[in-house]
């Protein structure tokens, strides 16, 4: 596999696991290092069968495949020395501590690079290692608010709506993995590693797409329009209820999309939801311009939108999708989690994989690799590790500690 000759140390936190998992999926030997009492990430729910067990967190399972796990208290002198010894044989280090924490322990990039000049170290923090917000406390909602994403979510007549699940550190961790690979490419040329400083705020800002740039070039400020978008005074609705859920319809005009809207109107007319003269035969390419110039009243947009909703409510998601595909209408179902799991597309691509959990005497269905490579395919080699599962394997067999040394460190709660 692509990274099979390389080792990654991941100092576990809720900020880092996807980064380590991506490197592990690419074949690297990833060792996740937790405090002896466990990483906070193991305490995040939901839990398998609602068991209050550190090894049953589904959140931990989701982002920690293809890793081994050890415990180590790096706030002790012995713990720091063990980490330094591990770094001697490490190619990548991933950490998510607040800026200055590792430096205060003598484990910043400078001292570690002296041990291993080829080390690529990725630091994932809320706002980066420098700047006036570098030491600010954070949460997912704080980061979403700081990027502008939160201003884009929810209804226009009320406060922004938070994201349903935490997203900020998934963006940051994915960029951290990509950055580590870029630094690795440079290391192969120069022989030296470097420090990757990843700001979650900067990473998540990409989720605003072009809206992050609008202020810079004098564009109109973004306005929330739940389930749609705004074009000047027009609220263009794009999400509609149907008989068994919702569908997204690109109900827009213009030379690119207007023809698809015209095909939708033809379909609705055939089924008796609109008439030919007043609705089907409008110039759907020019309709938006006519609204903006007053040649068509805004009430006409509202009327058409209402008829589209009545049409959608009379059909299921599958009925709408299959006919839309045949007619070339821009329509897509809003998939539920059940729809995703049962997706024929994902099944055809072999996306889901079964992962054995011997400790639970059963297997579970997991999402597959994040990319398909034709020559070096990615595999799920390991289920997410148990707390401290590989302590003896790594400390004794690989690092060379004697049994007595290992036992003494365990008794002192260093391991």
C-alpha cells in the first residue's frame, strides 16, 4: 500500500482521528496514543447497545480503523522519554493539543525534529498556532460561527441554525492528512520534515464555497433562505416535500438551467398540475430576468412554487427520481440514513465493508475507503483498537522494554 513503509504517531484527541485514519487507510502503521484513562474521544456517544463502555463508542469506531492503540501519560518524565524513543522510529506525528501545550512539555516540533529530522508533524487547532485567537476556547458551533458557515444555515426570519453533527474538525483533519502528504513529498526530495499548522477555522471556511469571497469583490451579502437561495428580492426554493420525504429540485431559470425547468413544467402539465397557456409555455430561460425587471410579478414565482410542491406531494421520492432521470429534470431525493445504507450505487461500488470485532463475537458494517486506487487499493486491515490493546506489543516487542520495566511503568500509571 502507498504508505506501508511509514509510521504515524497520533496523540489522541477529538480533533485528530480522521487525519490518522486517512493515513492508516493509505497503509501507514498508525499508533494512537491515549492517556492511561482513555482519550476523551472514547467518551463520545452514541454507544453500541447503549453500553457505558470505553470500547463501545460508535464515534470512536467511526474514525479509528487501521490503527493500533497504546496508553501513555506524557505529563510524566518517564512518559515523555518513552514518546521521544517512539519518535526516533516515526515518520509522521499528528496532534491536536492547544497551542503551547507540547512546547511546555519539551515536546514541540523543534525538540522532536532534533530527534528525527525527517519528522512531519501535523498540529490541528481551532484557530492555528498564532494570532489573537490562538488561545481561544472552542467548540464545533464556535468554529462554524467563526467561519461564516453558521450564517448560511437556517431560515431567513430567525437566528442561524447549528449543524446537526460536529463537522469542523473533520474538515481540519482531512486537510491535515493532505498537508502531511504534501510535506512527505517534499521530504522525499530534501530529506527533511516540517511542521504543518492546521487551523480548523480556515479549513471549514471552504465549506462556504464562493460566499467566503463575496465581500472581497463587492458581491451581495449572503442571506439565509432555508431550503433554497436568494437572488436579489427573490427567494428561490429548492427543497420540496413529497409523499415519503423530500426532494431537491433546481427550480431556476437562465440558459443553463431554464431548459430543465421547462421539462419539469411539461411533466407537470401532462399530469394535470398546471395548464399549458399560463405556466407550461412560459419562457423559462428568461423567467428570472423577467421577475427582476418587473415584467413578471413575484406572486407568479410564488404560484409556480406552490404548484411544484403540490406536484411533489403526490409522488414518492423514487417515483420522482426515476421519472426525472428519464426526462432530464434536475431533481434528487433528500436521502435518509436508511436510504444511504441501502443505496444501489454504493452497493454496486462495493463501498460498505464488514469488519470483525472478535471481542464482541460479531462483525459490523463500516464505510469503506475514502478513495478507490486502481493499482494500490485501500483496505480496512484493523478494526478500531481497544484501549491500550497494543501496549505490550509496542513497548516490549518493538521498543525493547523488559517485562519488569513494563510492569513498573504500568504500576506507576505512566502506561
